[in-house]
């Protein structure tokens, strides 16, 4: 059995380099967006007074 430099399961030909991954800015932007979504959900579900219902005129 010979060791081939490319994995046949990866879908690349022996003379072809694999497709590059996503650029760093895409990964960072996705991570920041995900963190903001999680932060919003945590604050919203915890009832910390943050969000659309904060200024509802309840007289507090």
C-alpha cells in the first residue's frame, strides 16, 4: 500500500490543492455575531431589564 499525499475521501485530485478555508474575517465576524446573539438571549431570558420591554411605562 502506498501513502498518497491527498486523501481520496476529501474530494481532491492528486495534483490539485484542497480548497482554502473561510478567511479569518469571516470566522471572526461569525464568532462576534454568535456571541451577540447569545448575550441578547441570556439577557432577555434572565429578565434583567434590557430589551424592548425596558421602557414600557410601568412607573418604576
